[in-house]
């Protein structure tokens, strides 16, 4: 708008933190699931908003409270299985075979997170478009969709922060996000515990030449790729409709 | 039965002790050690409290430095931000109006000199600080209103610049209330 932008976008941010530290913390807080904020996420620029959403959508950073390490463990199981199939070795993890039953549980848990978020967002978007007089949205257009997406993501990832422009203190949001919260919190705990129980019952197999080694850099990249593909493939369409569309309309107007 | 219930009860008791006795005590001790002994850092003038260092106040008179716009009008009982998105047309109109008002009040300033923090609302609505540039561009107006030289006021700002925390978090800033109090004593 022709003013001095050397301080960055300061809407919703405090001068003592500045825009850099605010943006940094907004992403850290979504990664480690604390939900504490030092700026208003709703007023962040779209790229910061994308990163905040991705932090919660991946939801597999260990060190994060809630289900961070559990989800990471699920992704490791999936990565072991996939890479085992790719190179033709027996998928083993910690000396125990990974078989169909564990894979089924792991896949259900890994898909539960995107399922809860996307279905929740779809329902709320449907309710909103059917009757816009409910008046939840503080911002029109793509950003309004981001607000609803963020609210559902935040409750599925047990984060607690929000795009707080959303008027969410009404029965629809309280009930729907309540369901998402309970499912998104407890199922990812039950799943890995069940897998651990099944694995513990199995016989320990000593490492042989046929074992896929899980302590190498290659396997690390493989796990990373699995997480990225699951997060990106599941959520990318939703991100395109929300913050990314907002970004392109901001910087490349018609 | 006994093997499960007794350890659970013990664990519950220990956690109650840690979470609801030791942790609050620890936080209280931190509070006592902080400036103002946990009651907030008060700013005094002639022996009476005129404000708190970390809660912003509204200044409307032209002879004072103005703080940032506030979405809650500096009402500490209902603090909050606007939550407006940068793509929101209504929001852009509000910012444009703030820029226009500022240009009318400060006729010597060109639009490209206005720092973004002076025309956007803070997240809390109670931001006590402004950036150094935001203070500098108000100097010529205040110098004219008070009949002081710009040099004097600029020196005052130099004295009150607060460095960023650990040298990395946030820009250099000035506390509006402290600055205005010092201005009155000039």
C-alpha cells in the first residue's frame, strides 16, 4: 500500500516480538503441539499460515506433546513395510517381523488424521455454503476456508491454537471438533500400543543378511519420504484451496 | 486387584502433589523474582501510578507520541486482535483509512515513510511499544506542537531505545508511555 514494510506484516503481532520471531514461534507452536501463541495466526501472511497448517497436519515430530512420537512410530512401521517390499527383504523392526495385521492397524491410524480433518472441513464448508447466515467467518474468500480447515486440523492434532477470527463458540463447532478431538487423541494412542502388543508376542529373529537395516541414512530418507507423501498427498488439495490460493491472489492479482 | 489399584492410587497422589502444589509454587517464586514482584511493572510519576510498563495506553493528543492502533481500543478487560487476513478487502480499507488519518495529522511525512507497525493493530490490542521509526516520524509534529527543537526530541528517543531480547528477538523499540512521560519533563 506504499508504506514502509521493513518491519513486515505487523497486523496481529507485537512490536517486542517483531514479525520474524512471531512467524517463527507460530510454526514452532504448531509443530510441538503446545497451542500457545504470541501473535494472531489468523492475520499471518498465507505462507506462514501454510506452514502452521503443515506442522499440525504432519503431526509426527517427536518432542511434540500429545501423539508426536506415536505417529512417528506408525510412519516407521509403514516405511519398513514399504521399503521391505521394494527391495525384496523381510520387513523387520527391532528384530520382529512386520506382518499384515500390524500394517492394517498402522495404515488405519495414519489415514485417520487426514480423514478426520478433511471430513470435518468438508462438513463445515457444506453447512456454511448451505446457510451463510451462520456467520462464522471473519474473512471472506479463500481465507475463510483456511479458517475452517485450521480449526479442524488444530482439533485433530490436539493443538488448541486457531485462526481465531472463526466464530467457533456455537453448538456446531463445539460438537464436531469435540468428536474430532476425542478420536484424534485416543485412537492414535490405542493403535501403536496394539502394534507393540502384537510385536512383543512374536519371536525375536536375530539380524541376518536378509534383514532390512533400519539404522541407516537411506532408511531415514525413506521414512521422511513416507511422511511427506502421506501429508502432502492427503492435504495438498485442501492447502491449494485455502492458503496457497490466497497467496497467489495476493501476489498475482488478475 | 491390589497389584493394579495401589500403584495407580500412589501415582495419582504423587502427580497431584507435583502438578497442583510444587508447580504452582515454582511459578509463584518466579513471579516474586520478576520486576514488580509479580504484580506488574508499575510506572510512577510524582508518587502515583500512571500505568504499567507492559500494558499499552491510548494517546490521542497531537503533542504526545501515539501508540499502535488497537482493535479493542486499549481496553485491558477485553484484549484481542482483529484476526483480519491480508486478503480481506474490508481490512485493507481500514488500513488505508489509518494511513490517510496519519498523513493529515503529520503533513510533513511522505506515505512511503510510514512503518507498517503504526497502521496495523497488534495481536493483544495492548502493545506498549512502537518501533523506533514509528517514533521518529512523529517527531516533527510533536516539535511543532510543543515548540521544541527536533534535535531535543530525537535525543530523548535515543535515550529510551530498548534493545531486542538477546539481540535477536524483534526490532528495536520504544515504550510509548515512558517516552511521553519523559517528553512532559523536557
